[in-house]
C-alpha cells in the first residue's frame, strides 16, 4: 500500500514518517521509503550519518534510466523522451514491485539497516543552488510520480513517502497515488491551516485523509484538534523523550519508544491497511489517466512535440494481479 505523510513545515512530518517506517520494519514487513520533501531529512531521521544521507542517489538524476526501464515494450510510448511524470503504464510497460530487484532500485535505492529490520530508501535529491531561478521542485519529484504510476503493491507491502511541506503536493496528480494520506498537525491555528486546504482537495478526488496530532501535551490540545478537524483526527502523538534523543543523533533502540506512541503507530498501520483493502483499481487508473491528459494538454504535448494522449491504453488497469514483464 502507498502512504503519504504531509503537513506544514515544522509539524514533525518527517519525524512521524521515520517513526512509522521504523514501526513497519520492526514487524519485518517489506518497506520502500521515499524522501520527496524539498528538504531532504528522512535519511537522517532513519539514522544515517550526514555523509551517508548526502550520498543517497537522486532519483531525478536517473530519470532517463527510469523512463527507459518502465517504458519496456509499450508501443504507445514512442521514446523515453516522450514520457512525462504522469505517463501511465500500458501493455508492455515494465512495472515495479515492492519486493524485487530491478535496475531502478539498483540505481536509486539504498538499504538502510534499522534496529529490527531494514528498508529500501530512495530520495528525489535536494533542491540545489544551481536550480534557483531555473527549475521547479515539482520537476524533482516527477521521477517519484512516474514510479508510483508503475508500482504494483499488495497487502502487507508498504511504500511510505515523506512529501514536501504545505499544499504543494497538489501541484500534480501525485496526491491521488496514495491509499492513505496522513496529515501531521500541531495543536495550533497554523498547524491546522494546511489541513483545511488538503481537505478541500481530497474531497474532490476521494483521497483518504486522516489527521495525526503531533506535539500534543495534554487533553486541551486534543480537544482543540478535535474541534478543528472533527472525525478526521485519527490519533495523537505525545511528547517523546525517544524522539528528542533521536533528534540529537543518539536514539535508543526503537523498542524503547513510549508505549502510547507505539500504540499510535499501530493505529496508523491499521488505518492504512483498511484503506488499501478498499482500493478500486479501475478508479485508481482513471485518476492516473485524468491527470496525464490534463498535463499533456497544458504543457506535455508542447514540451515533447508528441500527442501524449495516445500513450493511454484504454484496456489497461493497474492492479495487484497485473503480470509484470521481465527485462529482456
């Protein structure tokens, strides 16, 4: 299942993402973690030192390889250069699975060893000084969106994406690629402002959205969040000495995370599992095609010089039981 963590800057989104990833790894389930934030901190939150975190390969730098691999023998895609971030798979496309080895993972993913397990970690790459004034960060996350469009995941398999802060995630169709979106909100007016933006967008596209209250210090904070977000408040995370130690670079073993916070992470997993069980593959594919056609018309056709609507395979539905073509 595909899970996104979103929220305003400073809400603790990356910290919550890393805790959830650790929670899953401790249960020995397969996890692919993706740092898609403009500020790349997920690697450090998972325990990588500065050198290891900064040396993670940037997915954007491997976009030609990603396109060539995913294109496969799909006759509707005339060349890798005509693939854009929303290009949907079709007959002949190569698909990604959570539990496999493939050239995309070989180039872009690195294994991170945690206390009780391991995860594959991928990163978009940071927004560098050379990008200032000439690039949009959404071009960086295009590789992530393309991979999500071609990823087949089943029950008990998890793809966790730490998204960019604020409502920028809605600048593309990637926000519809998730079974569950967890919005991390502090118990403040600013903390819930992003929630209101997300709620409006999510409602229009049937996106499953749940609020995780963070930095909650008592019943008054819980009451505030409940008044502001209502039934969308799924769970709250209390103050954590474990997190404080982790932020200092000295985390104890994950098993020592406070019981209340461990239980909260379990509730997140249950919500994600339930949402994945309700996924409608046909609707999921229609949304993918919808945003591809919008992007093709607004900028893709002009950029590539091709009719990108022709890339849509009307008979193709991305689902768990779609056969995956082998490299060849």
